[in-house]
C-alpha cells in the first residue's frame, strides 16, 4: 500500500518530536531527584525545631506574644496534645496522598523522634498536625494544609500522554506546512488536466518550491497560448473549409446533373462538414466551455428531467423515421446538476450518434438506446447502453482516444473517430471518467461521472 507524502512526513516528524519531548521529560525528572516526602519532611522538621527552640529560649512572659506572632505571620499554632484527642489521618481515601502521608510520617520519625505523629484532623479541626515534645510535654504544631497539598508530585504518566498528544498535533501542523506547496501544485495540475486555467502559484516560496512553481506557471501560460492558437486554427479551418463546401453545394444544386449524382455529391459534402464540426467540438471539449473563468462562474443548476426532455426532443426526427428508440430515467426524478448544459447535450449527442452509426440492433436498422442518470452527493453518474453487437474488450481503451475506430468501420460508417473521445474529455474536465463495457444481453455500455461544476 502506498503512503502519501503527507503521512510519510508525519511518520518521520512525529517520532522525532515525541522522542525529544520524552527526553526532556526524563531530564526534568532527573533534576528533580529529591522525593516529595523528603522535601516536605525536612520543611516540617525545620519548622518544628525552630518553633521548639524559640519557645524554649523565650522568657515565659513573652511566650504568648511569640505564639500570636507565629499564628499571624507564619500560620503556625501550638496546642497541647491530650490523650482524649480524636485524631484523623491525612486523606486515606486518596491513594497518592495517603502514600505520601505515610512516607512523610516515617521521615519525620527519623528526624524528630519515633513518637512523632502526623494527622490531617484533630478534634474536628482540619490542618497539618505534627506532634513534638518540649521538656517531655507533648504538643501539637498545626500548619496550613497547603504545605502538604502542594508537595503531591505530578502525574508523570499523564504529563507524558499530554506531551505525546502535543507532539502529534505539532507533527500534523509541521507536515501540513511542509506539504502545502505540493498539495497546491497537485490541485493546480488537476485543474490544468481538466482544461481550466489554474491560478498562478506563488514564486516567493523556498528556493526549490519557487523554482518548481515558476516552471509550472510558465508551462500553464504556454499551454494556454497553445490552446488559444489551436482554437483559432480550428476556427480558421472551419471557415476555410466550410465556405467552399457551401459554394460546392450551391453549384451542385444549380448544375444539370442527374438527381442521383447530386444526392451522392451532396452526401459527401455533408460528411466532410460533419467531420469538420467534430474537429471543432473536440477542440471546445478540450479547453472547457467556461472560457477560462473560474469553474462554476457561468454554471447554473439544471433539472435533469427537463434537460433530458429537451435532448430527447432534439432527436425526435430520428425517432419518427424509425432510426432511433430512446428511453431512460433520472434517479431521483427531481435530481439536478450544476454544470454547462451544452456539455451534457454534447455527451448524449455523441453517444446517440455513435449508437445510431454502430449500435443498431442486429438484423435491423433501428438503434435502441437506454439511459440512466443517477444523482449522488458529488455529481451525476450517466449510463448509456445500445443493443448492438458490442465492442471487443481489448478495444475499449483505444476507442476513447481521438481518431480511433474499429478497422471494420473505417470504410462502412464514415465516422471521424472523435465521438467517444469528446465524451471522455468532457468527463475528465468535470473531474470524472468514462468507461466502456459490454452488456450481458449484447450492446455497448458507456458509463461516465460528471461532478458538479462548483
């Protein structure tokens, strides 16, 4: 399975950013060598020792003033420890904090003595309670609970997951930034392949991208000029050929030839005129009917049922003389399509003409053509089938190329070999494709997709 350039870049960048984030996280953990329980135990022990020393060395008449200053300035209070005190441990319901409390109490017993106790609530009063002795008399030292809460270590697995998610987002952003010029170039190439004039690519990009964009812009301008020259040449050929053909037709009508001879020569002239018309139609299908404007700028929403009614009406003469039977359906019945109605008329005109020329029912002179148009969220899918002899499977691809016909048809039906090529080019211009197949009951099936011209 092939992987797009965007995902290749992402798979290259994302591991690098993730590894860098994890290495940074590991370094932070290495610098933070002191466990939180050790830091908190040292802090509490320092407060206890300083308070004990201050009380022991302060005259009795000034101890009450010292206790008030400790409570007001440091948030530290001293209360006597009694046997009837109701003691609650530190948040045993939370595993991380309960584990930290046990570890801190063990450290304090090492620093202050084996009888040291740590509590979260005494006699219904919450705080950080630490027991200590002054001259063999037990006391409680109460501090703000925040001293304990702020020492609960970070959730390193959660931080790692957040870092990984951020790494993925950064990698997606960088990959999109790196591949945006290529995506813009691919979009421009797609529009160019559909016959539209793409917008000029920026030439102030990084050196390599700027050079590619510069060459693409030059190629697009050259192709536009070539297309314009071709259109003018085809128009000139049409004028130069059809003008003398009109004079020849007039001279034939005014000559004294037999009617059969006049009809034969007139038929040859009309065939030449049709071939010239096909050349012009092929040229128009190649460069698009929008005249170089933005796709959709001249497109309107067409009700397909009404559009097909007009197409069927235009072939009423062939139906009347028994040359054609045309029937089909639109699904859903009220479906519409946004595009150039002339393009859809060209598609059905060429397919019906191709069926009348090559797809008559074996043993008869009538071409039976069935069609179906189905609507989806992108555009329409057209299926046209005749009931003729069909086409050899190995000739499908070749018949979609211009000027290609089956060898048996070259001198019998007199076609130009452009009908299916025109249909294929119109499908490509609307972002779709044209495929050929043989029906189970006989006949050629032409299927094509036409996206909305938005």
